[in-house]
C-alpha cells in the first residue's frame, strides 16, 4: 500500500467512525467564525462557536459546549502569526501538536515549563492520521500548507527577541496563536479527538499592524474550511 493510500485509508476510517456524530469548530472571534461558516457552505452536523480570545475564555466556552451535546471531533480554527521560515503569510498550518508556550515560570537561568515543574502538560498531540489526511487534502486543493507545533500564548509576541526565544523553546514552532491549547484541554478531558488549523496573517516578531494581511488570512480560512468539510466532517 502506498503512502497516499495509507492517508486515504486513515481518512476513510476516521470518517466511518465519525459518521452521524457532530463536530464542534471553535474560533476566537466572530470574523473567523463567519469565514468558517462560508467555507462549510451549510454543512450539516457541525456547530461553529466563537469562543473568545485567549486560552482561558475559550477553554471555558468549549467545555460548556461539549457538555451540552455529543461531539466526536473538536477543531480549533482561526488566524495566527507565522514563525519566519516555518509558515508564510497567507498559508495554512495544520498542528502536529498544540503547545502552551508560556505556561511555566521564569528563573534567573531559564524558562521552566509545567512539565519541568511537575505540574502537568503543556502539549497535546494531534492524531497523525488526521494531520496527514487534512494536509494532503489542503495541498490537493491548491493551498500552501505546512504542519508543525502551533503555540498558544496569553501575551502575543511583539519583539524579535521574544519570537526567537519561543522558537528556541519549541523547536519547529510554526504558528503563534492564543486559543488552541485551551480548546485542546477541553477536548482532551473528555477523550474527544482534536485538531487545530491556522491561516497566517503576519509574521511573529515586531508588532507592525500595517503589514498584517487579515483579509487574506480569513479568505484562506474559508478555503481551508471547505476542505475540512470534505475530509473530516
């Protein structure tokens, strides 16, 4: 069996298990939610929630939504900043893992994560089959796609120095956003499969709003959502 057949088989297996159950897609803000809805085109058996900005607000709203209905897949979707050399503006990134990049403590010598402190985990892995299936389908649709860790932060990066520190802390980091880890936490607590996708509006680093391409990122999110509907829902 070829690699492409393996990906197709994984996708079909997931869809068979997932059939006749609901999917929850969680964005941060209404503009992202509207882009996702346009891409879905009236797709049934899916709810799209604008859960708020930041990991705490979105975790609480996601947990409440999951308690109110029976979902078999949770997707964190939205726009974000891409790390230089990993994700270009206008592209789509599928998370291999959602990482809480600033959950820990600063010491005189280094940053210590929750794992190093013994307080829990800062990383939620995404099922490899889901990542491969979605990435292959997005590429087939003509979108520029990458995969890698997507970082969740509570304070958005505004300097080159902090961007470099985050990239060193999580090798291969592709995107900085503010919600994925919160959504993943709620899904993980109930044993529900989770995946995160981001479309890139700007580069992580010095804050330059004039350079942001939010409109292009929202259009890419709409296009990616059409693919999500075809592959995962």
